């Protein structure tokens, strides 16, 4: 019974925590759909349309794939810096002192 209660509580919490990933997935699908529409327009050109359209589609979908890979890195970095550093990192160093910058009203910390 405890396993069932844990599952019932855990699943909605998991779904509520991941709207960012679902939003990125939806945005990637919309970008892919726009690229496919552009490719179909280019492929409508007689004779050379399929060659040019194929190249354009390949380049644009590789760009979309690169955006997806970059978003995975950005979200991992966000987890590391924003959520985990506050729990495990204790900054016991000295204050930042920029080289040669002495201001009258602004203090850099």
C-alpha cells in the first residue's frame, strides 16, 4: 500500500516539475514543422527544387538538432549552478577585488 501511495504522490509532482522540458519539446516540434513547410515550398521549384530543398532541409534540421543538444547542456548547467550549489557549496573565500578599479560610490562584491 505504501508503494501505491508513493506512486500516486510522485507522478503528479514529477509532471509538475517538468513543464520546461515539455515546452522545449513543443518548440522543437514547431521549428521542425516550419522547416518542413519551407522545404516543401522549395521542393515545388521545377527541376532543381528537390536538390536545393534536400540541402536546405538537412541544414535546418541539423540546426534544430543542435539547439536540442544545447538545451540539454543548458538545463544541466542550470541544475548544477542554481539548485545544487546552494546546498553543497560553502563560499568561504575573500571578496572579489577587481584590478585597478576604485570607484567612489559603487562597491563590487
